[in-house]
C-alpha cells in the first residue's frame, strides 16, 4: 500500500469516527440487507436440498436400462424381448462410470403372495441386490433388516415387504419372522419397508416384495419376465395354437428314464445356474440430477463395449431417464433461485439508498472542510477517493456484521422451527463482494459531487 492510499484510508476512518452513531445507523441498512440475504440463502439452500432429496426418492436421478427388442418376420416382440443384460453389466456400470453412484439389477415376477388364508397379488415382485434400497433412496426400514450379498449368492428364501402387502396380509400383526408363500416357495419376512406412497404416475410404491434376485429367478420365475408383452416369447405365448394335429403320435413313444426325473419342487429347491444369466432391467442411480446426461452417455458407451456392438450398429439395450420428474426438479430449483435473487436485490437496494442519502448529507455538512482541503492543495480526485473509501468501509463493516447476524438468524430458525438449512461459503463471499459493490455504486455520486465543489464557494459556505 503506497503512502497516498494509506493517508486516504486514515482520513476516511478519522471522518467516520467523528460521528460513530451516524456511521452505525448508515451501515444498519446494509447489515439488515446482507443478513436477510445470508439467512434466505441458507434456508433456501436447505429447502432446495430437502426438495431435491424428496424428488430423488421418487426416482428423479434414476436411469432404467432395459434389454433390446427382438423381431422375426417383420413382427416386433416388444421391449425386453432380447436377453442382453447381466448382473455383471450392473457391476461394471457401478465401477467404471464416474457419474453413476450405484446400480441394482432387477428380476421381475407377477404372482400371488399367500399368508395363511389370505392372498394378495403385489404390483411389484422384484428380485434384486441389497443396493436396490440405496438406489431408490429407501435405506430407512420400518422394521427388520435388508438381506445381504450372501443371501443373493445362496438364493436364500428371505424377503422384504412393502406397507400395502403388510396391511393386506397381516393387518395389525407384525410380519417379521413370519413366512409367506410365493409360487409355492416359502419366504421368511426379514424386513418391512418404510412407507413411500404413490409415484408421479399414481402407482403404489408400497405394494412391493423384494427378495434376492437369484431366488426370484431360479426358485419363483424359472425364466426371466422380459415384458408384459406376451409376444416376447413366441415359443410359449400362443399355447395350444403351436401344436399340430398328426397321426405320427398314434402310439406312445415315451422312454423309460434311467434316473428318476426330479419334481418341480425338487428343481426349485436345488436350482442349477445357467451359463448366461440375464436380468430384466438395471436401475442406475446418477450422482445428481445434473449428472444424468453424463451418466446416460457413460452407461451407453460401456454397454456397447461390453456387448461388442460395432460403430453404426443398433444398441441391444435402451437407457431411459425420468424426464418428467427431472423437469419438475429443475423448475422448482429455478423458481427458488429467482425468488432469492429478488429478495437479495430489494434488500441491498434499500441499504444502498440509505448509504447514498447519508453520504449526501455528509457532503453538505462538510462543505467547508472540503473547501479547506482543496485550498491547501487537495485535488478533486483526492476528495472523490476519500468519500468512496468512507462508503466502502461502511458497506464492508455492515456486510461483516450482516453475515454474523444472518448466520445467527438461520441457526435460530433451525433450532426453533426445525427447518433445514445449508451453509454456503459462496454466499458469504458473494455478500462481501456485493457489500463493496454497493458502497462504490451508491457512494460514487456523493463523492463525485464533493469533488466538484468550487473551493471558494465551499469556504464561504455557512
């Protein structure tokens, strides 16, 4: 700092100390404005984070990877009719895609769940991994615990139930430790999911049964449920229409087996893994809503490499995102940001007008002082610099006190009203810069007016 700047700052501080009360009242507008901005930003950021978490729990940051579509003779069998996705694909996406937070393979089924004399057909029967709850932001359980990776490897007959199934099958009775039957397979209930309600499509998310995917695939389904489109499996969908009447089977040609053929129950209890193990879909959770496009690109590139798809060839899978929910999230965040900007602008403009008003009064009161300084050699730019320094010092001091007051106010709101808040170092740095900017913007005109005074007229001013 050179000597001239030091003297200017010292003169400005000395002028402010001559009337401490007026300086404090002048800075009060900036204090209140900055405090309001800091408190609003922290409360707004906390509310935005809470809203984002709520919408994310509905699937805003989830991608759905589906198998491709098969066709024969110009007839499409519908989405999911090609067996192309494996559990290893899900693991590779989780490890090799930086924009992906977690993945969960899913095998679906549709059948009755029986307990005692009651039965219910859930909307969702999902075979998956323990990461499913993390992907769906469903980590808080109402009771019990999630199954483990060992249960997945061992095809353990354990499951978790949603609130709707618990209400329909058990009423007020606790389901923990009880056994339910799914396709004549007994499952022990080890956990109850916390209530989630309906999604944006109106489907009940609590009408769900979750079990290890190996158990659902090998013990319950036996085959993959690719799609609700029954034409996806032409070999079995048409039933009797595929049989041909012929006399070639007039006499029985049944052969006697050397070894007894295991029954259906025996085969279900001792599943034999197949060489190609496919899943119906893969749930992919992006790290944030902003990372969704990058997660889609990384997932697509990785699966094309893993499935040996050459350039120009059609993907044997599809990646879908929750566009509607993402738009709702972006709209909500944008609206809150605009609201905070309007509040900040109003608060700081009010504080800046107060600074300008008091500085104009100060110029009028100190006219003789300004004339005397000009008479002994001070130039117009020296007077301009002094009054600008006074305005900036007032605004910076007000900004510092405003930051402390705003932090205290937001903390008080969190303690008393239990509202979420989120501190932001960027907001604090912005408040300091804005305070200095307000001081320069609203202090320039009074300083310019003081620098333009005629020394002779200023000395004669009473």
